[in-house]
C-alpha cells in the first residue's frame, strides 16, 4: 500500500476542482468564516445547493472537496486499496506541531507505530488506568464549588490535564514537571488555531513552536530512564514498545507519538464532558436515570469490571457525540485518481469528510435534532442503519486508538459527580455554541452543583 509514498508526499495539492459544483467563498478566507461560525449551516447549504460532493476553499487557500454522506465516510476511512493519505489530509493544520503523530503517518509507517503502541490501550492497561485516574477525578470533583453557579470549563480542563500528566506521563500532579508539561501543552493548543501561522517573536504561533520543542525534549530526555522503570503510565509503556522486528521505537517516534496522544485525548474529552454536563443539566430524567445506575453499583470507587454496568451512561455519551462530535470533520488527500459513488476524484485532492453533518442527516436518524439517547439501544439501533453513519471516532486504520479510554474517563467522571451532586442548569439559559476548535458552550457553561 502507498507504494509511491515518497512521491505523493512531495506533490502539491490538486487545485483544479472547477468541474465539481460548489463555491470557493471569499478570496483569501474561502469559506472559513461561515465554517467556523456554524459548520452545520454551511454543510446544509452545500448539500442542498450542490449535492453530496462540492468544492470549497479554506483560509490557507487550501481547496477541498466537502463530502457529505456515510458512503464517502466508508470508502475513504475504510480505504480498502490505500488510495487516501491521512498525513497529507492533516499536514497543513497539524504538521507544524504534531509531526510523528499517528494521524500524520500513512501505510507501513503508521502500522508500525500503531501496532507497537496498541498494548497500552488494551484491557489490562485500561484496568490500571482506572485506579490511576479515579482518585484525581474524585479530588477535583470534591473541590468544585457547591450551591452556587460557576463556569464548568476551567474546572474540567484542569481535571483532565491532571489526569493526563499522571496517566499518560506518570507524573506527580503536584510536581513542577506536571505544571511545566501542562503549560507547554496549553501553549501548543493556543498557537494551533491562529490566523497568523508564522513564527513572529512572542506571537501564539511562536510560543507554540517553543512549547513543542520543550515538550519533545521533555519526553526524549526521559526515554532511557523509563525503559528501566516499572511504572504503568502510557509514556512508560510506549518507551518499551517494540516493533515486529523486536526493536524499540526511535526517540523521535516516542516523543512525536506522545505529544500527539496528549493533543488527541485532551480537548476531545473536555468537549465531550462539557456537553454531557449540558445535556444532563437540561434533561432531568436522564440525569436521574444515570444517578440510579450509579447508585445501583453502590461502590465509592469503580473497578474496571464495573464500567460496563453503566449502560445508560454509554447511551448518553453516544448521543452527546452524535449531536456534537468533538472532531467535526476529518481530512484526507487522495493519492491517485479514484471513483466513489460514481464521482471521479482526481489525484492529490484534499478531502473534507463532514461527519458532524452525517450525524444529523434525516435520511439516517429519526428526529435528528432531538436529544434521544435511546436511539442507540439495541432494539432501535439507529446507528446501525449504515456502518458509517455514526463515526465520532472515525473508522478504518486511523480509528481512534483512545475510544475505550475516552468512554472509561467519562464513566468514571459521571460516577463520581452524580453520586455526590445534583446538576442544575437554569431553564432559561441557552448558551451560544462554538464549534472550533471543539464544539461546546462558548461561555464555558454555567452550572450549579448541589450536594445530595
Ligand atoms: C471523546 C473523545 C474522543 C473523540 C471524539 C476522538 C475522535 C477521534 C477521531 C474522529 C479520530 C479519527 C481521525 C481521522 O481518522 O482523521 C481519532 C483518532 C485518534 N485518536 Fe481520538 N478521540 C477521542 C479521544 C481520544 C483519546 C482519549 C485518545 C488517547 C488516549 C485519542 C487518541 C487518538 C489517536 C492517537 C488517533 C489517531 C489514530 C491513528 O491515526 O491511528 N483519542 N480520534
């Protein structure tokens, strides 16, 4: 697969898309402003005016084909013949900071890193992470303000940064290293989405580049020591991971992989938990249902085996990610000319899969705008109407490696918070929603917790 690898990576994007219907948008900005403001309306507009495939342009001048439908998700993510590159789909956006991450690798290179690190995401490892993350979440939740309204975002962000420094990197969350790691990580996120991606001294982009170098250095300086350590965190496991030939991963692979893992895990889970809190605050019945589930387990702390008992929590998690998938669109680039659903896609063409739109298509979902977790129950199984109509974690070779980790994190959080507090969101409060970099209430979500 990807035999012409060195060649396709050197080629420029195909910009000749004029034989597709669509609209590039404004000079320089393309369609970015409407996309950032409301991707659903933009995609709906394109779908109605131009059909399931249409051309558009983005802020960097990048031209792309917007693809709206499960058949495109399937053909491109499953990618039976190796026709699509993930690395080239994300290079323009993520390449500056996350070179060496799994999504920026294709073919055998990707397979090697993914296989070697898969054990860190298998059941035995996950079992250990439950023990590591639960006390951190419990202590943050214990310290949240009670009987007064507060903004949830900074609280959940801090909680998850601490979980990451301990579970991903094996650090003491009260130590200097954890603080430095969190600071660098936040600086990269701040510089990633910027209108000026140039290293102008002291600009967010410049700071992010400096933070990226420090983060990589941080990992690389510790690799040898960790290989001799018996810690259970993900970083230690990745340092010991071996390829099929029995070789350790290179230092660059370890640090690139770890930096990307932190990135891929953090904002996605933050946005999911923010949105779950929103829906539970707005839907008292579901909040009560989940609390009953939590009390049925009747334990202060969960063990790994208890997680699967939280089936209603899983339904709410799924419905939250249907309505607001943390990753709203996926990127790829075609390697050679190929045909999908009767459309000829030229080689080297950037493709945007609008998975958030597919999650709300009335062709696939009953009353798609309604919050209705039961649609995922076995008997209704709306997500089974097409194998690729529900793809919050992607699909195929690049399917999210942290999918089970994310659900585990959410279940532990819900267990800890619902057994202690009632969540209230003012009936008249309808926060404005932002969609980028992640979908969530743009004011950070105002909630109130009361002890039960
Ligand atoms: C609710 C939380 C999460 C969501 C919605 C999410 C979503 C996704 C999606 C859609 C992809 C596929 C991207 C593509 O094919 O273009 C992906 C890939 C990935 N995710 Fe997640 N993710 C979440 C949490 C996590 C966590 C917790 C981790 C790590 C522990 C993680 C690590 C990764 C990695 C490494 C990849 C790239 C996999 C590869 O290229 O082989 N994600 N994620």
